[in-house]
């Protein structure tokens, strides 16, 4: 790598380039090509992702800067090689504070101007859930302080810094609890056996207050990440629906089982799992993903799943790599609790890149307008999509 490139890259990120240095940087990038820039972009993005959460005002200012590119710069981008549009977008976004990485049309078209500001806005989702006890009593966990939440058949339920913990003792009978994350909420809990579960928005988990017998069985809807406490004598089973389940001993995996998605995805990070769908049974190795169509079709195995994309929600990001507009809108609908309305024909767009889930809805839609789709936010949490 040219020794001058990292120096100019850092000055560009810090908005300290002189006009001469900026021109030198642009010409140097044309000479070395995009591969030389990739490690620098990755390093900058990783450091920016680790930064503390910005205030709403700071985030709004940052997004405005993302979208403020002069006509001269836009024209310069259009004359450069096709790969340059993506690199230029990333650089502009890094200048703006780094909340966004590489979101552009797969076709590599240039950047577009600001989306108009709407009169309404929607806050991002937050930590929270509803706990339903065995007797039917419901407890909203969003605003509770640390401490004892409930006691059932010898099992104490404790809230500790946003996570629900089950301290199981000998129980006279088995009772079941259900934890539900409405749209606009996510939550973490620790089951009686020490297994950790993270629930995405619009999800639920039904489980016993103590695990007894030969297996540990729970039921899931929506999306969850499991870090199962190892116990070879008592396998852990995740029941997805009436025909599909997952059996593990001790492992880490993600389950996406939303009913409005085309397929159920189970992605393995560590260990091994056994997937059953009807009479089909397959074993997964780390990095593989099982796909089952929601109509109960064949069980397919993807050998090289994008683990970062699968677990982005748990890390606090949207990852839209390869996603269609409708897939993006379904994910936004769950996190921002929206009604999505399409005016006219649904645009056929494909997205790439990441966005933090801490942005206001208006900030997200501003950035998404870069793929030539217009949005309007209306009262009643309605997001209008216009071609």
C-alpha cells in the first residue's frame, strides 16, 4: 500500500484535508483501486461501531451531514469508475461520524439529494418485554427497578440491569412462563438452567420455571439468539412450530421464525444442532444455516451463512446486505412498530450495508432515499413508501 494513502485517509476522516490533499487522495485512490481502501474502511468502521451512543440531536446532525454532498462532488463521482460510487459514499459517511457503512444500490449508482423532512417522527425501539406468569398475571418489565419480580413454586424471578433471571429450586409442579417482546422492544433473560436468550422485537418464548425430566424444552415465535448451557444428560429443545424443532446439548445459534417471512432460518455459530422438519432431520456445523419454508416445505442447508448479518440485530444494527425493499420494511416495522403502506407499485430494490438501530425513523428514511425510494411518515406510526 502507498504509505501516503493511510495518512490522507485519516485526514479525510477528520475533515482536515486541504483542497490539494483532497485531490491527491482522489487521484491516489484511482491509481491503487478499491482493494487498497478496504482494510482502512474496515478499521475505521470497527472503531466507529465501538463508540458510545449519540444523543438524538447529535444523530440528527450526523445524518444531515451524511446527506450533504455538493453538486460538484456528485458530478465528480459520476465521472469516476463504477466502484468509486460505493467508496465515495463510505468516505462521505465516515466524515459524517460513521453511523452508516456502505449503504447503496447493488448497481453502484451515485448519491442523491436530501429527502424532505416529515412533520412526524418515530423513536427507535428499546429494552422491554411483558412477562406472563403461570396464573395468567402479566408484568410489564420496561420500567421496573432491579429486584424480585415474582416467586412461583419455589422459583424466584429477578430483574437485574435489564435482564430477567430465574433462580430455580425444587418445584412441586412445573409451571410455565411466557416472555413477549412487542414491536419496538427487545429483551434478554437467563433461563433456570443458565441458558441465555436474547429476544428480538415481535417475539416470544414460552418456558418452564424449572427444568426437570429428560429434556429442556422451550417454544419460540419471532427471532431469538440462544447461548445454551451445556448439559449432555438433558438436551435443550427449541420448538418452532408444530412440525419443526431444534435439539442441542450446549451451543450458540440464532433462530429467525417470523410468520411473515418466507422461511425459518436457524444459523449455528458454535457447537452442533439437530434440525427436524416433518420427517427430515439434518445436523448443522458452525457457519451453516438451515432454511425451512414457512409452508412446511423442504429443509435446505446453506454452508456459508453470513454470521455478522444474522446476529447484527443482537449487536444493535440493521444489516441489509442483499435485502429487498419489502424485507427492509418488515424489519423496520418490527423495530419502530410501524404500519407500512405502499403507494403504487412496490419498487424492486436491493440494499447493502449497516445502520445502527438507535436512529430516529426519519434519519433512517433519509439514508434509504439513496436508492431512489421516497418515504413519508404520518401520524399513527404509518410509513408511506412511494416509488
